[in-house]
């Protein structure tokens, strides 16, 4: 008995069938777009199923393609980032927020640590580190030892023991940091009013956020 669906399936796999499909797509882009919109979920499900079925095959193909076209891919990535910087940053920020645990797991992995170490030892990495240190020195040139001592003394007078002004927890030996309430990168200064003592955890969590932004961030994640 003739099976139409089976025949169509086999025909699409032939050279002639593939050519006909390609010709149709080129001649009717609007229809293809419309079909994709109507069958969005169906298409996603099909791609997911196909990927799971051919995972190793796809990975091998992508790996070989990357090795053959490494320079081209890097060039296109740089161009895309340059043309869509804000879009990429927004997406990365959103993705990182939604997959925080995955990021933490990756950052603590030996592969990531090795990559960071190799980057730091590479010529480009060394140049970036030197530039970063030079910028930091330029920004903190008016930060004196006397001023730092005053900040620590004020903290001890206020709390009795050395305490993080962000989480209000006592700071262990060697876990203290001089913290800028408004970061230097955001227009902050080395004035006494903009400085306080924080623990290393809060200091690294705050990054380049202002004090208000950090408190909002902490309230959302607590």
C-alpha cells in the first residue's frame, strides 16, 4: 500500500528533494517566516528532539567547523560585539542573573582557573594587568596612609571591633578591605566621606555598584 507521508519523507532526503526545498525557501521567504511564527513551539520541540538524538554528531561537526574557521568566527564575533555592545551586555547580565549557580560552579572549576592563569601569563594579559594597575595608581594617588588609618580608627570607635559597614558583621584577620561607597569608576573620590571598611565578600559582591544599588541588589537576593 502506497504511504504518502513515507514517500515525502524519503523524497526530501534525496538531492532533488533538497534542491526543491531550497528553491521554495528562496522564492517564498514570507511564507516560511509566517510558518515559523505559527509553528514556533513545534519547531523548538523538533530541534530539541533532533539535538538530543544527534548530540555527539552535532558537537563533532561544530568542533571541526570551529577549528577550520577559527579566525573567521573570532572576526565575526568582534564585529558583532562592536555593532551590538549594549545588546550583548544586557543579554549577558540577564543570563548571568538567571543562571547564578551555574556561573558560580563554572568560576570555581579547575578549567576556568587554568584559563585565568594562562590569560594572566599571556602577553595580552600582562599588558591588561599593567594598564589596570597604572589606572588604579592614578586614581588612588591622593590616598594617604594617614587617611587610611583614620578610616580604620573611625570604624573601631563606631563598632568596637573591626566591622563590615555593609553586612555589619565582624571582620576576621586579613579579610578586611578599604571600600569606596561610590566606586572610582562611577565618579567616586578618595575623600574621607566616601571611604569605609568592608569584608572581602561584600567588597567583591559590590563590585562597581553604588551603595544604594548594592542595598537594592542585596534585598532582591536575600
